[in-house]
C-alpha cells in the first residue's frame, strides 16, 4: 500500500472538495433524486421490486454518465498538477468532449474484467490493476483505446502491488463509510436525508479516480530507459 499516494489523495480531496463535489453532483444529485424517488414514492409490487428497479437505474446512470464524472475529475487533476487553478466549467466542457471515448474505454475494460471475474476472481483483479491507467491515457493523452490497453499494462509494471493494496484500502474505507451513512439515513426513513447521504457517498468515491491518477502521473513522470531505437511505450503519442 502506498501511504504517500493515500496522503496526497486525501489532501487533494480536502483542498478541492468544493470542485470535486460540484463535478460529482452534476451527475449524481439528479441521479440520486431519481433513484430515491423510485424507492420512496414510485408504486411497486413490493420492496424487493422497488430495490431491483432502483439498482437497475443506478447501474444505468453509472455506466452512461459515470465516465462524465471521471473525465471531469481527471481534467481538473491535470490542471492542478500543471500548477493552474482548476475550474468547474472548464473541466465539464472537457469532460463532454471526452465522454464518448471514455464511455467506450470503460465499457471495454468492464467487459474484460467481468469476463475475468466470471472465469476466476484472481484474473479479474489482475486485469483491473493492469488496466488502471486506461481512463487517464484515453482522456488526458488522447491515446487510442487499443494502444491505451497496452500502455497501461506497461506503465503499471512495478506498481501493481501498490495499486492493488491502495485501491483495496480505499474500497474498504469508502464501503465502510457508505454502510454507516446508509444505516443512519435508513433510521431517518426520509427522502431528503437519503438523497444527501447518497450524494456524500458519491463524492467520497472520487478518491478512486484521484488515487489512480496519482499513480498514472508518477508513472508518466518517471524516466523511461530507451529501448533500442524504438519509441518507449511510456512516451506520449
């Protein structure tokens, strides 16, 4: 586990909390309003049916609009690393431009990881780590998808254990906080409280994008030994 990456992740989240909150809630505030409306007010045959319908809506929103949040977050992080003040509107404009490519990239990665998970848990986890930089390569470097898959596999070499354990720690932390917030919101049994809790959870999930960006940024800044006369896969194309 990379303690320095974790510290930088939380430092960036706290320092730019307003920006990351606006980016996340651009999608997830209306999204959670719809999801919780279905839970609280939509007619249903039963609680199980309502929960299943809400889950399907959540998966649809994540699949279709999740890349928009990721792209805007990556654009903001790149601006920060370049020493410029990040702007919400600039990040969202860039995200809208990048959305089609990132949507396709995340779809391909998700299918590959899902296939690995169906076959065996370990291959799925290995693929997830090896392809951890695909989002950044496609969104920030403009690398074609096929090439991004290969470059991500190369750039993660030597960092995979750190990526795995750092991601695992963040998953455990976010999952624990989400479970606690959901339990507290459930006690209130109030539409607004549940929406607020879900939105806060959505904002905290930004840590995954931040952490993977920091690993990517470190890999891109690291000196790459020149392999014969060929172009290094770590160089921008």
